[in-house]
């Protein structure tokens, strides 16, 4: 093997020619008004990646390219197929750039070989079923750790998992398709190797994927929804927010400049972010004197201490965002204990309360999934009332009203099999506060 340059694929690696991000981003004049599908939008960008790199980029996935809304890539290529092609077959060709077969193991092996011989690729999967390659991920991450320590090994393209059909959007598949735990598995590996991203809309997804395809010697995990959802960032703001990895959503809170907030609403993930912004809107309406800050993390590893992960925030920056003594209610995409694990050394960890997926699910509506796992806007707002000292006692009537509205929404989903229009069609609209 040492006689062939392909055994040290980094020597053959060439940078991808990537399309301009802005050309594939959604126009957003105001946050929380426009709806778009993040994965569907990304499909157009990946189509141009394939066109610009016809010999050294492939898309790998277990029969889910179109299901995950990336079907626009078929405008530029087909699925490679070696057997007989029937008249009824669609998007099959001898020279396609999409490698699609219902075997996660095979997709993982193909992609690893492709990367280690100096090419580029992305593995797309349903979030719940990428666990099938847990052990293969383990070995690749371990290989990367050792590979990075050898001076004669040249960097290779990162292995990027793009996970969709995620836990919060399973109104057709149900409990079997609800498992966000791959992230927990990934963060066990060495910090210099793993990266986890939770873009919140179409534009942050494009910016995140551009970054991942430029990276070397990492395992990147990107989780994004495929359903139509509210868009929060215009193109320039999306790139800036992704570059920071974490930041205050000025359009969502109502804190007073120069003063600490009374409470912080944290969020990571597209659905948890929407619910946190909606909860902040409710609190602004009903308790305008309460100063709320909303903080969103796109790069999950920003929550970790800088001494434990290269992307980790220094304590002073973390404290500036989350304060040293105010209640923090955090809505998270996955299992809630991971946020505690990442932040246990932080000054204000004692005041951090996390809501996430707690193994409650079925075939139901998106908002009912949020209610079942208590990350919905009503639970978040009630948490704020309970955790700001003295607020629950002073505003017991408001707390009861939120509980009643929660019960009404739950009953509506059971009677009509849909979410109430006020929630399903909710937008931030003109109610967004100034970000000055």
C-alpha cells in the first residue's frame, strides 16, 4: 500500500469549487415571517457543488436523497447503477454522482474510502437511523485522531453527516423514527476531531455546509429539518451568526442595553429555537417589565469550556451571554443531559434548566411532539415564571392561563389531528422588538 499515493489521499486532495452562498440563500426582510424548507433549499446548492466538481464529489445515502428533500441534485446527476435499468426507473445511470442504497454500513464504507483516497463527499441519513453506523463512526474518528498525529499523513476531507427527517418532524413515521442520540455518541470522541452543528433555518444551513465542505480531518454532524419553517436570518446575518457559532437573538428578546436580563432563554436546533422565540414573544406581551434574553447556539461545541474543545467559549464570554446568576431555560434539539454535560464547569450551571427530547413520541403533529417532550412555548414560559424568584407567586393567574392554553392545544390535536392554526401559522411578524 505504501507504493501508491492513494494510500495517503491527502497528497491528492484538491479544494472543492463551491458555489456562492448568497446565490442559494432565502431573502429575509424580517425575522420570523418567511417560511422555507432548509433541506430543500440546500438541494439547489448541492446541485451546483456537483456541477462544479464532476469528478471528486459524491453524495452518499441510504435511499433517502429525495425523502430528505435533496432531489434538486438530480438536475445535475443521477444515482449510479450497475444493474439493468428499466423504463420505469428514475434517476439511474452508469455515471451518477449519487451513491444510494439501503445500507448505512455500505454508504459509510464507500464514503470513508472516497475520502481517504483524496476526494470529497457527504453522507445523508434520517437522524434516527444513522446509529446503524455507530461502530464505523467510532473507528473513523479514532483513525483521524492518530492520523492527525503523524507528520507524514496529509489532511483529508472531513466526513460530514447531514441528518434530517429529525425527531421533531415525524407526523408520518412515529416513535421508531425519533432518536436524536447520535450527537451524544459523537461527542464522546476527541475534541479535536468532532464538530456538531444545529443550523436553525435555510440560510444558516447553507453557510454551515459551506464551512463543513472546506474543512479537513474532522467528523462534522449537521442536523437540519426538511419541513417548511420560519426563517430568522438574512444571508449576511446567517454567515455572521454561523461564524460566531453562538449569539444573542436581538430580534427575540427585550433586554435593556447596559443591564443584565432577568432570565435567559437558550436554544439549539430549529424547532427548539422557534419555540424559544415564541415563548419570549408571549412573555414580552404578558410581562413587559420582565427582561428576557434569547441566546441561540448553531455550533453546539461553543457551549463547552475552551479547555475541553477548540470551539469552546472562554468563561468570560459564556458568562457574558448566560450571566453568572440569572435563571437559564434552555430548549435543546436532543437529549437534555448533553447540555448539562457540556456546561457542568460553567459558573451559572446551577441555574441552568434544560428541556429536550425525553423519549415521548408517536405519530402525531409537530407541536404535539413539542408538548409531549415539554419543549413547547407554554412549558418554556411557565419555566420562566417558576424560576425567576417570586414571579410565579406574583403572576399565578398568568401561569394558570398558560397551562390552560397548553391543555387546549393538546386537546385540539387529539380532536382534529392537526395543530391549532394560531400555532401552525404563527409568525413573529411585526411584534419583533428592536435589536438595537
